[in-house]
């Protein structure tokens, strides 16, 4: 039995995912691409799937809790692709090995997978030679890391922060996702509540660290007192 990989990650500065697949034998890799909403995670996932498929590689596209509400990977710029929904009960090793040959996995919204499923992704890399490219948020609306994202940070061969000019309302770089309920920022509640950036009762907004900590949503936002019974602290 080979030596297990250390629980560490190497930051990278170049998105080599868009390059052609290198020739010759190489070890499979587990890569995690993370960032706030609107930073291009799903767009990159779709582009990566296209590039690898163009090289003749066979892959599966997985997702969980996509904004579309269905088993798809969708991007806010209008791109989309049918995908396999990863329910909590799905064994990813069994899913992949049931196919004749799989060279790579695209795992969108991987932050919502179970920790056990992240372990299964590592098993697919180390034991079956499958490249795994995972995409997702690092932290929830409270700026607390998702358990699956935390495990990806610990296990991934490479971790890449994506930042495609996502800005807070103040103009600073957006880093954190705020949950807005009834016009006010929520501080408590379930870790996973599906929403998007539209004007729904429950929505999400990207903020810089300063304004996420202060709970300031910009001009025209409601204060906790104005928001009424659904305001933060009473969810």
C-alpha cells in the first residue's frame, strides 16, 4: 500500500485548468476552486468540462443545490449543462466505477456535499486515477466554513481562489456571502438555504469583510429595527 498523501494544500497562482491535458503518464489530482458568489466558479467548471471533453477524455458533471433548482450546472452569464444531482446518500466511488471508463469529474457546488463524499473524491483520485475538479463556496452566510469545503482544503492537491472582480457595494473586493431575509442581513438560521441574488424574500449579497461584519448592505437597505420580526437574531 502506498504512502498516504499529507493533509495539506499548495496554493497556485495560475488557472492551469484551462490548458490542454498534458501528454504522458501523471498522477490524478484533486483540485478545489473556491470563491464568493458571482466569481465565475460554475462558468469555469463548464469551460473545464468542455476542454477536457475536446481532448477525448470521458467525464461526469455533478452538482448539488444548483440555483436552477434542477440537476444542472448553470452560470449567471447564461451557460448551462445537465448534471447528476449528488444526494446525501450517493456513494461517489460506486457512481463512478459503475461506468466503463471515467477520466475526470466536475463537481460543482461541492461545498454542499457530505464530508464522507469528499473522502470518496479523494479515494477516486488515489485509488482509481480519476481527476477531480471541485468548485464551491468556502464559507456560509455567517463566514463559517462549510464542513465539505473544510475537508477539501485539508485534502486537495491544489486550492485556487477565484476572484473575477466581485465587488461589495462600497467598491472593495467582495469576499463573503450575506444572507438577506426580508431586507435585513441574517446572522442565524440553517446553514444551507437555497437562494440567489435576485429580489426574493431570501436572497444573497456579496460583501467585503468590513461590511459583512458590520451588517451594512448599502444605501436603501433596511436596518434590523425597520426589517421587523424577521430581522437578524429572530430567525
